[in-house]
C-alpha cells in the first residue's frame, strides 16, 4: 500500500515538498530498486501535483499513475509527465495503460533530481490516484493501484462501493435473444452440466463472502432464460479462449451483459476441483461478469501469443495476485510455482471487489481456525489437502492459522494484511487480504519464521529452530522445542522459549521472558522487564539487565537470596545457585541487591 500520502496539496512546480525515495529492491535476489509509492488526490480545476525523485545516469526507470479508490472518487484518466531539475518537459503519457492509466519508461542521461507531474487527461476530471517508480522496464503497483487496474469507469452492477443483488441462472435455450446478441452467440451452445452448476454456485458464494454482492438463482431446480447472468457451454477449437464473459450492464435477460460462456474444449463438464484450470476459468469469467478486467490490455485471441514479457504492464500482473491475470506466478518471481491454479480469489481481486461493492463484514466474523484443526471446510481445511494458493478474508473474531500438520518443512508466516506466506512447502502461496486481521499462528516441525501484526498475537513455533516476531500488540510467543529466537516487538509481551537454547528479546514495553529448559540468552530491551529462571541446571545470559529497574525471577524451591553466590567476572557478574548460573553482561556484581530478585 502507499508509503506517502498527500496530506497537503502538492505544489505544481519544482518547489514541491514531496520526494519519492528508494525503499529497497523489488524482491529478494533482484537488483532493481523500488521507490516509495504515493497516494494523492487531484483537486477540481487546473490542478497538477509534482513529486521530486533522484535518478542515476545510465539507469532505466518506469513511472506509472493509476486511479485509485476513495470516497471522493477515482481519477479515471491521469496524465503523467517527467521533467528535469529546471522543470522542463522530458516525456509525457496519457493512456499507455492499462486502460486510460499512464506510464513512462525512461533512461536517465545524467544523475540528479527530476520531477513527476500528475494532472487530468481530460478537462474537469478529479479524484484519487497512485504514483509509483521503479528501476527497470515494467512498472510496480501497490495494492490500491493494482485494484484500480482491475476496475473501469461505470463497469459494475450498481453504484461503486454499494451493495448489489444480481439474478443468475443456467441458460435453457437461445430463444428470445436481442438480435445483436443472437448474431454472435456460439452455434455450439449446450446447457451446463450438474457438476458445472455445483462449481458455479460454490464460486459465486466465494464472491459473496468477500464483497456485498448477492446472487439470486432463477429457477433453482433447473434451467432458465430469464436472469441477468446466464451460464452456458459451447465448444470451439479455434477461438483461442477457454471461456469468455461479458461485463455488467443492462440486467435484461435477452442481452449479453453478465453472461458467461464455458468452452468445453478446455473446461470440463464433470471435474472442476480447486486448483484445476476448469475451476480457475469459471472463477476468472465470473470476475468479468461482476466487473473485473484483466490487469493489462490483453484478451485471448487465436492469432496472438500473449506473454508476460510482452503484455504485462506491471510486475504484479500474475496469478499470485489476481485470478484475472493470464500469467502464472513464476513470471514475477522465478522461485514461485504453485503447481496449479489459485484455489480462491486472490489479494488484488478481493480489494477491487470490496471497492466495487463494499466488504462483507459478516464473513467468518467469529473465532476461526484456518489450516489444520480448522473450523472451516474446503480449501481452508489443510487436513483435506494442502492449498495450491489462497487468500484469507476474515471479518472478525480471534483467528488462528494452524500449520502444525504440514510436516517437516520450513514455513514463513506473516500475519500482516496484504502480505504473503510460504506454507506447506509452497512459496508465496497464502496471503491475508487487506484489512483482515488474523491474530494467532502455529508453526510446524520445520524451522519456521512467524511474523505478528498490530493485534495482540499468540505465536507458537512448535518443533524446529523457529523465529517468532511480535508486533505492536500485547503478544505471547512460545518457541516450543528447538533453538528459537523470540522477539516481542513493541508493547508488553510474554516470551516463552521452551526447550532448547533460545534467544529472547523483549523489545520495548514491560516484558516477561521465560527461557524454559536450555541455556538461553535474554535481552529485555526498553521497559521494566522480568527474566524468569524456572528450570534447574541451566546457564543463562542476560545482556541488558538494569539493577533497580528489571527483575530476575527464580523458583523459590531452587534458592533464596541468602544462598545465592554473586561473583564478578571481568566487566560482568554471575549469579550462581545449585547447578544454575545467570551471567549479567556489563553489570557490576556489587550493585545487585535483593530488590533485583523475586523468588516465586
């Protein structure tokens, strides 16, 4: 999502205070730098917003401007200019695309400051837009920009942002069609099968789960010619399409708007499981029927070889981000490979649909577990089958991602919305939708990395040498067995290393650090922290103990203050009792008092 927000109107000239700066690389292992993305609003009148950027001689860059959603409207036709340090025009673009959006690719001849200017491509247009910059020849889009690329002006079943209800059915005949439509429908029309009906209705339900669009079936017991969205089969080996659909418009049943045609040369009549092309094709075409475009300006044709290199207009135009893309996930990152098609609508699809119809805030609003020990069925129950690729939309409750049954594979789990995880041996194959909050995560038997979010998280590493990182909430981290690294982050956290030689870092806040069995290392961070020594025979190290501020808690059955041995060891001190030792780095043994210890 955007890094810079235009909180005050950007100047229309070189005096602008807004600067796009490098934030890192596009992806791990790549050399191309990506810059901060901007979210700004073009005001009525002859407004133009300028943004400064520093470029390097000999480097090629791509800049893009895309209309994005907010309550004040989307800038549907941005006009993008590139200017030199004096404000003189170097290049400009109106409609390079996708759609009426803009992009410029430029190789800098000299190093120094340049400027990007965004204005309206047509007089009188206003609204919100996103602006991005990247090294290379293919643009990068943040989530808002990518959602904007999937949407076009006036293409929906209602007012953008408002709920809609659409009738659907399974076509019975080709009778009573609008003459224009009748002239183009396939002569090989067939009714859809019972298996296809089941798949269509399940996929329609997933659309309704994430957005406020409801589908009402006409003639639930059979076929009909009287619905806004009608599903049909046809057969062709020459049209270049696995299926096709029409965008929303008139709800008259004799017209084409909203209709979906499945080519049975590609789409099975009987087998449409999750992850199959047949299931994916139905999901993709329903996307068109409710208002989603392809991310780029391309469409299936028997005469054109549509490749990512030639037709993708931004890096994220892959099926990792959208089921509306023609391109598999490996195109943007060669390490990715789902081995199948996405199981669900993906990250950018969900955001675009929620902008189009509003978010469904009742979906899975209770306490939900995804993965193993799941409270949900289907693709959300990993005990049935590990997912190929999915995105989680969850409207509320205290929720958990449970990967405990994934086997001995190393997994990466991010609870941050809008980010991807590596689950069950896959790479980038699970995302959490924007604005969805998942509180808890459970790792498996591998060496897992688990990242928390701003909520109060409970994170379990389980077996393996795990890394657990809390966020801004009051987190509880449990390493389990293995040599783990636990980092509480900000706020008041509880860290429990479990068995193994663990590293516990409290971070800011008043934290409670419990090493468990093994020789553990504690770093409290800022705040008044408690270091808990609850196991016999361990050699513990506390790196930042502050006498009079932090506390060391020892089991009363192990020792009392009077039978502790406190020794100096160079610049450090060591507390000994029984077979235990606690090394306090950088602490003078003479300042340790009974007030620094608690016996529990």
